[in-house]
C-alpha cells in the first residue's frame, strides 16, 4: 500500500466505487492506476471478458483507441524538434495529395460547389484538428461529403471499426479527391487530422509510423507492451474489446485469420478488420497498470 502522497482511506473508497461499476454490470472488469509523487497504486477488479471467469490482471492489454491521439501528437512534436517538420509549414511538401485544396461553400452542399482554400493546410492545423475535414455527427444521407467519404472507404468520420482497407498512400490519395469541409484553420473537427498526421509522420521520419513510435516513444519509456499489435504470445483474449449496443454486451473477438468479430444489435455478428492493427495514428493497445508506473506522461 502507498505511504506518502495517496490516502489509504481515499483509495479504499475509490476501490468501492469502481468495484460498484463492475458489480452493476457496467463493465466486466477494469484496471485502476494512480501515480502521485513517488507512489504508484494499481487495482484490478472483475474479469477479462463479459461472462468470463478469468480475473483481470494488472498488466492486461487494453485497446486505447482514441488515446493514441496524444501519442501521435508527441511523435509530431519530436519531428518538429528534429527539424524535419515545422508548425507553420504547409504539408504539401510531404503530402502533395493535399495540395491545391478546394473547400465546400456549404458543409451540406454538393461536392462540386466549392471555392479555393484561403491557404494550405499546415502541420499546426493537423495537430489542432483544424485541417478542414473530420466528423459531422449526422447521418451520411444528409451530407454528400459524408456519403463520398463512405463510398471511398476512408473510415475517418465514424466509429473505430471497421477500419479502412487501404494502405497509407492509397488512403491519402483518395482523401485528396474530396473537397475540404471547412477552410484550413477555421473549424475544429475530430479524428481525420490525426489520421493524416500518421501519414505525415511516416514520410517525415522515412519509416513506418509504428516503428517510429517504438523507437522514439515506447522504447525510451519502457512501454514494451504498447503498440498497434499485441506482441504477447498469450495476449489473445486477455481483455476483449466489447461494445454495448441496445440490449446486452457484445464482445469483439479476434479470429485466427486476423479479423475481428464485432456485434450488430440488429443483424447479428459481423466481421471487420481489428482496430488494433490500423496503419495510421488510430488505435494502439497497452498494458494498463504498467503505463502509470513507467511512462512519464499519462492519458488524463
């Protein structure tokens, strides 16, 4: 138990609250990790799968999905520090697919009703999610730009699964055929900018983005269990990704063919590529308790 910096009574109360979420069925299990001063506290509660009996381990592997975004930002800042990127530099030099952008007059307008972009997209625009493209929380049928994005299978404005079937270069080529939703720097929109950063990082570093993350971030921080793929021989099923559609829990499992089984509340099980193996910035997995103990930054 911790001595200095963390209250024993407070930790006991926290355990009681978090265990209540498990007993109420909100989650099958969870790992809690706190770090304050020189003290590190971890607590594993519940099971590794819905309806399972295997206790959740402190070092269980979890998919962190959107929390990969800070990792991508750190990678970008490292390349700025190295002089390979600059905040205000247009990305056209390394991403010519995004040069000469056109912008929709109206977000819900036809794809050919556009104006020229006021300026190029910059690295800073991508870091701040203001590149001019991203999520619109509405049915694709209401926005031609969303229908076009969907038809191109870019998978940049929706849930993490299914992932795009395209490699980085083809994905960016297809992205470059679409107009922007907003002028560069004009509007915050989630997600797509970080995916584009994944391509930019790989080209600036001259190596796949995953190897750059391992070499410059995960390796130096001792985060050997963190990556786009689970590297443990025994990791299969250690902590299933689970969705909760209307009704009941539905686990996402990975098969021997390397594809993930995701649930559909109406049509039953469906198949899609596993989100943990995406090529761009999108989805990493890491051992929960180890992060708080070894990393110099935490996703908070």
